[in-house]
C-alpha cells in the first residue's frame, strides 16, 4: 500500500515537535489516521504519544556513553545506526495501519545538509515502503527580523533542497510571534516570495556592521535567486486557517490529494480542480494583515468565531442527547445522523471580517 506523509525538519527550536503535535490533532479532527514517528533519538518527552519511537532502537545518551562521543557526533552516529538497522523501522511502519506518516526529526542541520544517512533512509522509505513524502522545513519566523540571518536561512533552505532532493516546503514557523520583534524593514510577502534580494543587500549595505560583507551577501543572494527554488509559507500552529493551508499544500505536494475520497471520484476535472485550485487563505487572507497590521482585530474576531462555534457544538450535543433519550424510551431507531466537526476552511471568509485602514506596504 502506498504511504504518504511529511518529514518535518529544521534548525533546533524551530517548532518541529509542536507542529507534529498540532498536525496530529488537526488530522484526527479530519478523521485521517496518522502514524506519528519520533525520529529524534535525543528527544525529551514529546507532547504527543509517538506511534513509533526511535528511542526504542537507540538514544543519543547511550551512544555518547558507549562511544565517548559528544552530542552532535552521537546524533550523526545514531542516524548511521538507523540507516544500518532500517529493517527495524520498516517492520514498525508495516505494523501500523495508517497510510499517513509524520516524521519528527532532530534539529541538527548537518543531518539535512549532506550527511548521507538521512538521504539513504529517505531512499529506502521510498523504494521499500513506497512512501511519498514531502519535506516540511521549518524555520523560526524571528529570522526575518534580522536581514543577515534571513539570508542565511534562504541559503540553508536551498542547501537542504539540493541535498535531500525531495519535494520540500519551506515554512516560517511561529509567525504569530513576529510582532514582538518590532517593525520589519520589508513587508512579509517580500520575505516569503524570495525575489529581488538586491533590496535586502542594499539594506545591509546601509548598516555599518554588515557593509564589509557586501560581496558575500550579494553572491549568496544571487545564487539563491538563480536557483529559483526557495520560497516560504507561514505557520502559526494554533491558527486553524494557517494549519489548513499547510495541510492542503502538503497534500498536493506528496500526492495525498489523489488518494481517498478524491481517488474514488471518476471525474478528472474534480480531481485536478482540487489538486491545482487555489488554497484557502491564498487570496482572501493576507498574512501580513492577519499577524502584523491588524492582529488585535483579527484575534478578537477569531475569539468571537470560536465562541459561536463552541456554542453551536454544545447545542448540537444537547440536541443529540435529548434525541437519544427519546429514542431509548421509544422503539429502537437507526442511529441519527451525526454532524461531523470539521475545521472550517477559512475562518475569515465571513462578511464581518476586520477591515484595516493602513498597512505598512509602502515600505517595500
Ligand atoms: N508562539 C508560538 N510558539 C511556538 C509555535 N510552534 C512552536 N512554538 C514554541 O517553540 C518552542 C520550541 O518548539 P519545539 O516544537 O520543541 O521545537 P523543535 O523544533 O521540535 O525543537 P528541537 O527538537 O529541540 O530541535 C516551544 O516552546 C513551542 O511552544 C508557534 O506556532 N507559535
Ligand atoms: Mg523536537
């Protein structure tokens, strides 16, 4: 059976484990069974219960003790060990019934920028288990507040894409924290689209401490632009619209969209409309507006929507309860239709969405 899924990578603290936890909750609400696979042999207790846990095979602490290695060396050793003992992982995956796998990776960037073990593991997942995975590369959105760090992040994203040779989505995580870092020199879409990096080089040349690196910065930016591979999505893990967009995108990229309900439809048109049509939030919600320009208005609006949704669910629940009490009193009836709780596609599609007077668009 073909398996689909995501392999979640990114520097330490980028939010990988939190995303896997959020994704698992989100997909269970959609009634999509998933296997959560902790591939971090140095993980403390993750907030989710892993269905497969690499720490049952090896832990960084044991490797450090047995082989007198430091934490980074032990992590690379652990991945070589996983590669050699791939059968263990293969058996565990075969035992699980779910055909959607989510891998939570450690934060060591060495693993994703050229170390051969992860490349081998991905190859085996593809060849032996027929896994179609999308790499979700998370980076803390804080990096856009510092232009030189942003350039490094673009370079890392490109390096990872070239090293792993997998379909990859780069994501600026924790976008909800961005207002904490003050006004950005450019609008958010400038950072997500990764175009015209000359502007950022010019900006850095106006800063005293980065002027002397002009040649290096320009060379890196030119290379990133020439490849034309890097762009970023945004993610706030607790925001439903944001998660919806990432799930829809990953489903398309790994091909999951062609499975399940859609695969059963004979209409090629509906299949391709789902695969190629616009994503929720792509046009009608601007991330800059949501998280930077009018955040408080949106937060208040969203709270109101959640309250209404909660009241609706509570009402439905009490109606169901009273119906089932009536049914037990009367003759046996077939079970009543249950309204499924599904995440709303776009929280901000209502007429009452907040309007804002000004944006800082002029900056770019
Ligand atoms: N505000 C906010 N905080 C987040 C978000 N995602 C993650 N965090 C926080 O970021 C911190 C690090 O998150 P983790 O999920 O442990 O990061 P990680 O990438 O798994 O870290 P390592 O496994 O150590 O590399 C935690 O305190 C999370 O609560 C988000 O979308 N918004
Ligand atoms: Mg983690």
